[in-house]
């Protein structure tokens, strides 16, 4: 089994980057994705990133930290990150784990996430 | 070495080595499969998978790996999944401190051990300096 | 000569009795001692036969009783299963989540909350948020007499988890007694948006969703084709 082969694709649509995480990420892959997304923001000048995690069955403290870290880092680069589609079981577990991810924007689905980013950009 | 021993009535389901990051992913997926098989609900499946993921990562980053035993047995009259993580790492100097929210010795967020404890029904830990650490978690249906 | 045959006969008959008795002991209750000769031994033979009859009778009776007991046990076990199932059903019934307006869910909680019920309630609500795509959920606890630390923590957890999904959870109808308990217990609910009544929570939600502008409901926001 070669996990290195799996690279998570980042799609650019208009001003936004869309990332859908569909594999159970090991730690290095998560960090690699973080770097990749930040580089894409820099390269494309995107103003917002939607990260869909609706198929993720588990988010532990490491992946949680990578996700919230990514939001803070992107914010410094003037891009907003919205985490989309978290499963209820994952949300309950994260709260019990002690990771409430304050300051991270979330949306129920892609459409609502997109709306959220649009509203934010219009205000700015 | 350490005093955590398996009960004779427990059934060993799987033994997984944790030697690299892929093993962490593989082992936590195996744990989820067994949790599913035991009939746990989706939230409990996620709780136990997340808890063991924290433990496996600790083994990997502090003790450069170890071994995981996945067993099942009856605890308090309930069918229970029992996961034991055994490493031969440096050991934990102050367990009480390691179990405190927000404390970390390795640059993490310090939610690993105390967080994992909140996600399971029973949590046992024993450690000896320079010999290793054993952590056992149990989750029942 | 004659005495000899008599002894022989008697021996044979006693052996027969022994055979029958051992068979009976082994569980063959249909066997009886048979003999054409009538003498002193006949009485013993008949007595043994009677005993076997009695034994057979008693055994059948106890077997029947055992069967009846087993049936009753099964019945009780079945009933217990039904009770457990009903308890689970009741648990789900007692926390109905309904979509009352476009984008707004309401969970009216009635009765005493224990840890298990709150947990199931929380899971139901979060699941419903995801399936309906509603971004506002109102948890109305007007009908809850008291809360303890555990239940308050579960409520807190629900609101935080809802936020992680991308929905806002509002708690309404906190009674004076509950407010007192919460503050006395030292539980910090400052992160939770609370409204006095269900109506207030409704108004807040509709304003937030721009469904209510200047005190008027904007009907074009209600999709009548929905549902």
C-alpha cells in the first residue's frame, strides 16, 4: 500500500479554492495539504477556500489542529477558510476531545459555504 | 514489565504494529471495523477511533512506535472492545501532568491523553521511566 | 430337584427385576416386570411396577412443568425486549425535531433530562440539521423543570457541535430555577445564545435569515414547493 501516491486535488473556481478531503489522512499528508493550499492561495490570489470534509469519518486532535491552523494562516494571507460538511459524529467527538475550533468558519454544505464566502467578500 | 495484563476470557481480535504514520491510519481503520462489527453506533465508532488515533500517534511520536492489541470481552456485563497500546519508549515522568488538558511535552496541543480518556468508557495507564508505557482503553456497546 | 428349579426360577426373575430397574434408571420408562407365576415374589414385582408407574407419572409432570417454565421465561424475555425497544422508541419520540420555517428547526424539550436522553437528543438534532440543511436550531427548554451539571454540559456540547457543523443553536425558555442552578453550579453559558421565549428565539432567527424585515414576514422566502 503506497499512501504517498494520494495527493489531494485543489480545484480553483473563480475566486475560490475548493478542496475535498476523501481519504483518511495520515499526519504527513495533512501537513502536506496545508502547505499545498497556502501555496495555491499565494499563487492564484484566491480570496477564499472551501474545505469539504463530509466524507471524513474521523478528525482527531492532529487533523483538527491542521485545519484550524490552516484557517489562521490563510487569514494572515487575506483569504477566508470555511470548513464544510462536518459529520455530526465527528463534531460531537471533536467537542468531547476538547477541540472546539474557535475562530474557524463552518458551513453545512458547499452551497452555504460559498454563500458565506461571497457575503464576506462583498462586505470587504 | 508493566502491570496491565489481559483477562483470560478476552478474545484477541488483532495485533497491529505501529512503526510509521501509515500504520496509525491502518490500525485506526481496523479498530473502527471491529467497533462496527460489535454493533456500536456511529458516534461511539467515531469516539473510539479518534481516541485510539491519539494513542497511536503518541506511541509513534514519543516512543517511535510499539504494538497494539485489539481484544474483545465482557466488562460490566457489556460486550466491550479493549485496545491496549504497548511501547518501549522513554516512559512518562508525571502521569498526572500528562493527563492534564493543554499540557504537552512534544509540541502538540496537549489534548491527546486527556481527550482520549473523555472519549472512552474506561482508561488505564501505566508507565515506567526508560522502560515504556502501556495504555488500555475500553469502549462498550 | 423341585426346590432347585424354584431357586433357579427365582434367580431368573430377580435378574429380570434388576434388568428392568437398571433400564428404568437409564430412562426407559416403558418397561415393566412381566411374570406368569404367582407367588410371594409377585407382590414385590407388582410393587416395583407401581413404583415405576408413579415415577413415570411424576417425571412426565415435572417435564411438562419445565416446559411451561421455559415458555414463561421466553415470554418474559420477549416482553423485556419489547420494553427495551419501547424505551428506546419513547426516547426518540420525546425529542421530536421539526422544521417550522424555512431554515429553522425547533426541538421542544419536555420533562426531566438525564444524561442518556440528552445525548440521544443531541445526536438527533445534529443529524436533522445535516439532513435538512437548516442553519438555525432552537432548543426550547420551557418544559424542563431542572438541569444538573451533566445535562447543562450536554447542552453546551450540542451548541458547540452544531457550530462545528455550520449551524447556530439558540436556547430558549430558561426558567428562573434553571438559571439559578446554572449560575450556582458555575457553568458558563456565555457562549450560548439564549432567548427568553420561543417567540423571541423565532423572531431572532427570522430576522437573522432576513425572513422578517421591519416586523413583516417576507413570504417570498418561504418555498411552498418545499416538502
